[in-house]
C-alpha cells in the first residue's frame, strides 16, 4: 500500500551515521582532503547528452548490480570502465572518488548538479534511508527512460514541420536575393512598367540587397534579446502561459507537463520521499511556470491539512480527470498506482495528438510551400505571360 497523501515534515539530509544499504562501503576513518574534494564548482561538458542518453541506462545497470549484491564502489568502477562517453566516464570517476573519501552516494551525486538534478538526488537519498536502494535506482531508470521517450516523441513530431518551414523560407529568401535581380535586369530592356506583383517583388529584392547589412544584424539581435528575455522570470511566465493557451499546441503542452508531473510524483511517493518535498521537486520538473505555480499552491494547501486532490482542484491548468483519479487513489490508498495510470493515459493522449498534428501539418505545410514559392515564380514570369502587352506599350 502506498503512503497516504497528506501533510508531512520536510526530509532532512542524513547524518554521517545514517542507515545505508548493505551494498554501501564503510567509510574510512580519516578521509584525505584530496579524495574528498568538492565537485560542485566543476562544469560538466555535454551534461544534457549525459542526462538524456547515458543516465537512464546507468541507473538501470546500477540497480541490477546492487540487487546482485555488488558494493557501490565496485559497481561504479565497472560502469566507469564500460562508459563510452568520456565526459560521463569522468563524472563516474568523481562520484566514486567522493564515496571513497567518505561521502554517501546521494551526497556525491548532489555535488554534480549539472548531471544529477534535485529529483535524482532526493530519490537516491530516500532509497538510502528506506533500505530499498536497488529498487529505487530501477525506478529512477524507468522514470528517466519514460521522460526521454516522451521528449523524443515530441521532438520527432515537430522536426518535420520545422525543417520544411525553414527550407521554404531559405529557398524564398534565396530566390528573392539572387534570382529576382536576374529577371529584373532582363525586364529593364522592355522599357515599360512591370505588373504590380512583379514590381513589388523587384522592390523587395532591391531592398533586401540594399539593407541586408542592417536587416541581418537586427534580426540576430532581436533573436538574442528574445532568448534573453525568455530566460527571465517574467519572460518565462508569459511564454509558458502563452504555450498553454495557444491553439492546438496548448493542449499538447499541457498533456506533456501533466504526464511528466504524474509520473515523477508517483516515483517519488513510491521511493518514500515526504509529500511536501515531493511536490516541491515535481513542481520544478513540470517544465511550465504556470503549472509549477499551481502545484506550489496545492503544496501550501497540503501543508495546512488538505489532501493533494483538494489542493489541485479548481486549478485551470490541471485537468479535472487528474484530480478525480487522484481523489480515488487517496480513498483506496493507492495514490502512486493511480498517478502512474494518469501518466500512462496522458502519454497515450500525447502520442495520439502528435500523430493527428503531424497528419494535419503536412498538407498545411505543402500549401504554404506552394503559395510562397509558387507565388514568387508566378510574379517573376508574369511579364512573360503578358509579353505582347508589355512590348506593345
């Protein structure tokens, strides 16, 4: 039976003599300063690649070795030897040296936040305290793999339209800058006014060539400023709110965030992380500021004695289905199982929505491509179609 969802005191960092899994090595009596050097000041190259590609398999392999009775240091040495990514090999080496210097596994991981986020560290710490270390590592691996799979689905679905749209814009810009001037010089010999659409295209081409030293830096500066603004609290809040309200895309963003929230919270509850700590961690893992704020408001409600379902009710960004299923799980004492079911449900909805969105975008992109490229071609050849009229004038 899963733990009841209700107010709980925040977890504390385990003391030096706190319980450890049987596979944990005993600490040396006097660790050297060199072996116990801090790692939190070190930046890890390729951290995103490590998190998305190497960390899920590492967690599962670590779980298998711990379940087989291998000590933590021996397990890390084995995984370090077989690691292909040199950056990840360095990370494992630093973690192993930290453990040999007297730190616990969770403490060693916490010193490398570029790779091991708060969610990962807290789940490991809960596994150390509960004595279910190997099982917790397997849960972490499953969670990371599920999140990575969801991210790959979204990225794969959006890659095609982005590529087609980018290529159409590049082709259109190339035709306007390089091809239109050739036709414009040819039409000058006619000694007559060009049709309106053709003249507009010629003027656009002349303007693009004349002001390109100003336009290109201005566009790059605008993109840079937009990215900087989006990283601020105000910018992130505005963009996340817009993402939830955007037609079609808004529903997809919401479902992805809810699936991630439900699955992560289920794993934290199963690992024994106190609910208040779990909600704070999962709020930051949702990936959307609006949903994060709603979860933190629900956390305050839970802190005052309400259940999680009550705290999440009447939140516009939280679907009613999630609240009702969570309430049912609280009544039966199986909140973690119900949250996993919610995550699976929304994963399926995301996959269905992505398939529908892809099938809808393909014809729309073809129409857009035809209108833009075809319109430029027609404008360029329009004087030729009216050759006799232009020459007679």
